């Protein structure tokens, strides 16, 4: 590569293609036409003597050379953008798709308030949520496939994070369930041996609790979502382990009861995760601040505090 003739403007194009995995999206993000972006990529390939990105399934996949370049270029581009934009940053001028990993519970509790806040403060931002397995969250954040992951993700490593919610798991049964009716003031763990359970396939912590209690063999129904559980619990004697805020919303409908029992490994913290390479990015910093602020809003805090008071 001829370093004296290398066009440093191509670094921004490289970073955008690497982050978005798309030449057309990179062009939109940089305010370029698609032909200009394609020509820039061709010049960049010629300069470094590598294809850099290979198209497969509609996505631009980086080569090993591109991966090595990205490890240096992305932090540099983020730092430069932060310095240049710090005095002129205006969230109302942002135009982007905010991609987040979160569960169905997170969508139900966060998205209404977050959408409302963004509509007022950054109307050019659109939000998309994606299901990403815990084992893939770190890579998805680093690649730019998602900007944030929100949830109880104890197996995710190598990310920056901030804890935003602390709570615990409880067991929910239908109103007038025989075990609840006979419980008196408090239940011993051995009383749970008579229960059969509905479980959510992707939510590992609830299965860990049942395994700790020796009750994993008592799972009679497995679903893809917590949203399927209200009707199941109301119409059967099946119980379910679930996060307490969600359980309290069920209990508020007078069709359900939270069993008075202290579960093992029940405490958990919901964290907001992001890639270390975006730690100093001004837009990302604003988004982090906005999301954490939304999570601490009175209406959300009230729902959590109501659960604590139960």
C-alpha cells in the first residue's frame, strides 16, 4: 500500500461498511450516493490489496484483513467523531436505526416509554429489536449488528455494561390454586414438590431455579414466550417461575397469585450492554444516557416498587 497516496476519507467508509455490513447503508449513513460508496470501496481494496468484504446472503462479511483493520480503525473513527461533534451534537438531527436485543418482557416494559422519549428528543431515530442468544450477544455488539443488549445476561463477557434493574424471580399460580389456598403465611421449599410447571424455552435462569429445587422433571409445558403464560396459568394448575415485575402485573388481574416462598438463586440484575469500541462515541453516549433515564422514570419505578412491596 502506498501510504502517501492513501485517501484517509476511505477510513470512514470502511468503518461504516464494517459496522453496517452493507455498502448501501454505509452510503446512506455517510451521505454518499451508492455509486460513490462502491467506487470508494474499490479504491480501498486496491490500496490495501485485499477484497476486505465478501458478499454472502445479502450481507458484506469482512475478511481477516478487514477484521485486523477494524480493530484499529473503529476506535480511531469513534474518537475523531466524538471530538469533532462534541460542540455541535444535537439529537434532533440524528437519523439512524437503533438496534437492540431484548426479551419480550423488556419490549413490553421499556419500548413504550423509550419510543415516546425518542419521538420527542430524537425523532429521526427508528428502533428495531432482535432476539440474540446470549452466546452471540458480544459478537453482535462488536460487529454493529446491534447497538445495545438489555436483560439478565450473566454469560455475556467482554462488553461494557451498567446495571439498571435489580429484582428477583417468584412462582405464579392461578387464583384459588390448592397449594396457595393451603399455604397459610409462608411455604417451605418442600411444599413445591407437588407442583407441575410451565417454562419458557429461552429463559435459562428460570430453569436453573427449577434444577436447584430438583423440579426440572416437573416441567409439563414449554413455550417460546412469557406472553403465553397468563392463559395457561389461569386455566390449569401449572405454576411458572418468572421475574417479579411481570408476576405482579399478572397478580394485579386478580386471576393469579404469587406463592409466598423464597427461591434459591432468585435475585438478578438487568443490565444494559454495549461494545467497548463505542464507549467514547458521542451518539452512543447520548443513547445510553437516554435509555437508562427512561428505565428510571417514575411509572417504571412505581411498577418495580409495587413488586418490592408485595
